[in-house]
C-alpha cells in the first residue's frame, strides 16, 4: 500500500493556523512557527465527511493536491488534477461553500492556457502582495495575479527564479506549500521533508532557505500522523 504525506495546504484566516491535506484527508493545525510544538486542532478526517460543500466532488474523491489562500478573507483556491474551485472555508465562516467552479484550470485562469499549469499544479502559496500567488509544477514556477483583471506575470524554472532552492531537494519541484502569517515566509513540503523559506516578491535573489529537514524531527503534531495509508 502506498503512503501519503502532505499534498496541499493553505493558511487559515486565524493566526498560525493552516489547513493540511493528505489526498482525501484533512487536518487543521496550529503550526507554531519556529517551534516544534505544532498542534492538531481538528482531524485527521475525510474531506467529504467534514466539508459538505465538497462531498461528492473530485476533491473528496481523489483529494486536494494543491491550494492557496486568497486575499479575500476565508477564501482559497483548491485544485485536483486539472480541476479547480474558489472555496469559502475558514473557522469563522461556518457556512462554507464553493463560490466558483468546479471548472478546468484553463477556464478559471485563462492566462494559464497553453502552459504546464493548465493540466495541474503541484504546489502553491499566496504572496504578501495582494492578489498575487506563486504556482509550482515539476521544475517550473509561475507568478500570477488572480484578481478580476488577472494575468500571468512570470513563468520560468524554479532554479532560475528561486536561487535559494538551487541544488536542494526542492529544485525540481515539491508536493505542497503554504504561506505563513509572517509576511514573506512559506513552508514547502516534499515527501517526508520540509523547508522554510524567506522571499521578497518580485526579486529573484533576495531570498533564503531558512531551514530544511525531516517533518518528524520538527513537527510534533504533523509528524505524529504521517505518513497516511490512504
């Protein structure tokens, strides 16, 4: 039986909380940045059992394999294969619902048509610049503006635009990511490992891989339930 680590994540509207997905399972955690005492607040549980708005959809069946938090409070974008949706879901928004979608990525984000991202996104996280996000697919990276006048800003290789990830396990891609509530920082996940980066929007050089290591060594809560056999 294959095992699953983190496949998607996005920060909550509550300080130091994040949604973590392992295919068709979910958790809400207090990620305790810089510490080793992260706490599981809810889960693990099946996505379809917790989120009625996602029941009987591809997200509950096959799982969520990418996500990023939106500038709009409580809203995130979630992906499964080439399908995505704009989703209202946060601890302070009990009436969670799909706001837009389910639809192909190329329909939700027309400026990604003809790119590798049209067929799926491995990982993503929101920028500290309003309505901007970073997308990752294999060794490729894109920076997008997803506002009502959204557009593709940059598309190139991770190695070219993320100097701090050169010659690391993340150079050719990773499985999931989420932006911290601390501006210009994000966690990256790949298999049983993770990294914490500092970045400057629009800069290809002013960035830093602050830490990397095994999840089980630095995440008390998350490490206690990974990997998942789902």
